[in-house]
């Protein structure tokens, strides 16, 4: 079912963020119980089959606790991401409404259409031009909102147990599992000690969550498995290069569309209350895209220089 603008207006990121805090607290508490269970010494003096059975049972309990704790953390992460995305969508919608009001336009929250406001004083041609500028922005916001709605549904289904939790790293070593459920150590030596005990899958998982992990204090330059500073910064550089090149190509295309505007020439006169002109609206829309593309591409020469050095 496609969302309406009215649906977006009813969203509450605070309510979703409350789920994030509750699930995160539950996950951390469960993992702490698992950690404490692993450190119990009450059975250390036992011997024979009873001791082995007890140790095996403890290991199974810890594994179940770890799985449950990590599932709760996964639900928390999904809810946290959805809450952030809700804030972003609603901020974009507020900006679009402000831009529309400045053009004597408004958004129908039930039909998802940009329409003339009550005080609109233009003709049919001006109405069509303003709708042509604003409606694509509204469509993009609605598309993003539907994606966020999917995130919310996934988080709810994970919390209810209707959807499997996305697999995260599971390590049978309690101290490693505990470390993976917390923020990474800031102390370089502690981080280095932890990193050198992780599996390749765990290292890649951490990179997927933080593309700058290669620069973390204590990151080894080139460990025996080659998954360290060099490897992850190379991956991150390749990703940044691809995005900067795409932005540069977009800036070039926009510059080709309006070389005079890019050179600061023939800029349409600014609009004033009661005097709104379509050429100025077109220029402002172009300028926003051009500035965003140039800003995203501004570090391309530096990235290319680093790439060449490597």
C-alpha cells in the first residue's frame, strides 16, 4: 500500500526511538548475563561426567543468551535507523512545503499532489511549471517514505518474531561476543588486542558498520590475514572515489545544460512577493542541484592523488 503525505505527518520518530532504547537495553542486559555465566567458577572443582555435562549445559545456555541478546540489539539497530530516516523524510517534507508556499502552491496530503494554494495568482502555464518543479520532489520524498515504511515493518516483524533476525557475527568465545556487542575500545592497545583475535567475517562486519574503521587507533597496518589499515582504507577509498566521480559527472552535465549560469552570467532576477517568474524558479532548482553535485565532488582531486600514490 502506497503511503500518503498524511501518513508521513502522523509518524513519530520519538515512539520508534523508544523501541530502539528498549531493545538495546534488553540486548545488553542479556549479553551481560551470558558474560557473568561464563565467568562462574562454582563448577570448576567438579570432576567426571557430571562436570562435563554441567559445562556443556552452560555453554548451550550462553549460546542461547548470546543469540537472544544479539537479536534484541538487531531489533534496536533497525528501529534506530528507521527513526533517523523518519526524521530525514519529515525534514525534507517541511522544506518542500516551505518552498511550495513561497510559490503560492501547497501539497494535498491525501492525494499526494502539488496544487495551487488559495492565494495563487498565476495562470495555467505558471501553475503547470510550478507543479513540474515541485511534484518530482514530492514523488522522491514519497518513494523514500515507502522505503522507510518497509524498514519499520521489518523492525516490527523482527520484534514479533515473524521475520528472522539478519545474521550478525556469533563467536563461541564469550569475551569476543561481548566485545562485538559494545562500542570498540578507544585505547589503541585494547583495540589492537581485540582486532588480532577477530575472524575475517567479524572484521568485515565491523567495516560494514563503519567504513572508517581502518583509521581506528590501534589498527594494525597489515596483519597476517591482511585485513587491517591498508585493506579497509583501500576499500573505503574506492567507495569514495566512485561517489565523487559520479558527482563530478553530474556537475559536468548540469554545467553543460546552463554554461552561462555556471559562469555567473544571465542570472534571472530574484523573485519577490507578488512577482514570481518561472525562469527564476528553474534557475534556483538548477543551482541547488549544481551546488550539491560540486560539493560532493570537491575532494575528487585529493582522492585521485591518494589513489595514485597507493
